[in-house]
């Protein structure tokens, strides 16, 4: 797995997850549990990752959407 985005913004994470899924990729949200454990104050960023073989394509999709 490779991280392609790190952010505290849950709306952005939702949008980027949908964007990557629409491109046929398999994004996975990491650190969601740790973020909840900190009281959901947004102190711990969450990571959006994809399988290593999809990382280059994911970065291209994000770049084309103006998100990288």
C-alpha cells in the first residue's frame, strides 16, 4: 500500500475516495480509528492509500482533478 493523500478534512477524503473508485482504483482509508480515539478533534490526519501497483495511476487521477 502507498499513501497518496494525507488530510484532516473528512469531506475531502470522501470526495477523493469516490474519485479514485470512479477511476477503477481501490483506495483504503488508514488511521480512521486513531482519529476517532483522539476525540475526533482532527489532530491526527488520516491517510488515503492504494495498492502499490495503483499508486502512479492514483497520483495521476488526483493531479488531473487538481487535488495533488
